């Protein structure tokens, strides 16, 4: 089972009220990642040190599913969910884009 924030959430950020910007490459396969202080790990944010350097990496849903299948697992389900609080400032539109997903598989 994988329960994770959606890779689309990784590349989208609300920069100002109602404005969504693309800050990463959903399809990029490079290992450089990108920096976005709004995507800092939650523990970093809780400690009040959001300026600690970090890099975010994106694996598309397709790449995750392919890795699961290549590992010899059988995909059982893949569900995507909106989480409005993960897109603060986007208003009701936040319910129209994915923020998390759950994938289940078995041997």
C-alpha cells in the first residue's frame, strides 16, 4: 500500500489568492528535483524552520504504477483524492484537482 501526496500536488503551488502556478516538471525524469519552501517536509514546518534546504522529487502516477508492476505485484486499486487544505488560497477550485492518492497491490 502506498498512501502519498499526489505528484501533481508536488508541481502545483498556490502563490497568491486563487493563482495556481506550475513549479516543477511532472514528467521530468531528472534527479535534480526542485526547491519550493511551501512543499517543505511537515516536520520542518512544525519546527518553525521552513528555510532548511530541501529538494522535492516527482514520480508521476504512471512511473509509480509501472514500478509496482515491474516488481511483480498485482495492482488492486488506485484512488486519487482532493484535499482542499493542501491548496490554501485556491478556494472551491481546490476540490477539482488531486492532492493525495492511495495505491494498493499484492504479490
